[in-house]
């Protein structure tokens, strides 16, 4: 029931915005997680690349819709991701935030921004007997979900123009010093709409 409300909320935001200017839709493979100092639960990470869980493969998808509100420089972005977390359990996130264009060249751009983000995952308490709670997620031993709400969640997005309306796009979700997330895929830019006089 709770998850249905989150998904419905994201869909309503996406449907209520109309595409114009450089509005775009993003679909990405999600991705990789980087734990710069390793992770105390590395033994519970089936897709880790190294012994300490510095790099872990996460399988899933990231979807985003970006609606520009100010001359192709400032936008409102909604995003949702559904993926297998570092422990191989179902996880996801929902995000809404403002974005700004940091750098714009003919074929390359960098966008960045901040906004509230809700992260959730199937509880590690029920899956791993030796789970060490770092204190990041809310939820206890009897809860089905663990979750975290961040007012300051954000991303950096790097885009390279492949065709007139299609970009190769890489997203970095900074959660430093604990976690960095990486996803990559495509960004489809809608055609500009010109007003008729």
C-alpha cells in the first residue's frame, strides 16, 4: 500500500508536466555502488567486485523526467529507481528536485541539483544474521522495510549528444563519504515547441 502511493505520486508529477523546450526523459541502467572506505557488511554483498565491498554491482533501472522552467538553465526533475541493492534485495528511490545547467557545450553538458529523496530497501535484518546496522537507515528488526528520507539528495549528470534528440547520459549520486552511486543510459530530449501567434 505504501509503495503504491509512492509510485502513484511520481507518475502524477510526470503526467502533470508537459514537454517543451529541452524537457527530457531519461532511462538508465542502475549501476554501480562505490563505498570509498569499504563496508562493514561486505560479506553480505553477493555482487561485490572486491573483498571489502568498495565496488558493488547493482542491477536495476533509473527513470527520470526533467521539465525546464527557465530558459533551458533551470529545471524541475522527478526520478525513480528500482534495483537490487548491495545485498541482492529489492530497493528503490523517489526523488524530486531542482536542476541547473553547470556547463553547456555543443555536444556535452553537465547538470547538477538538489532536492528531497526517499530511499527504501527490503530489510537486511530479516536476510542477514550478521547484519551490522550503520545507523543510516531507519527501521528495526521487526520491520519489512528500511528507509531514509533526505532533504538534500541530488545528482550530477554528464550528457554527450549522440543524435539531434538523444544523449548518452551518466548520473553520479553523491552520498559521500559513505556511498556513491553510478548509472548510465540515454536521455531523450523533446523537440522545442514554438508558440503560434
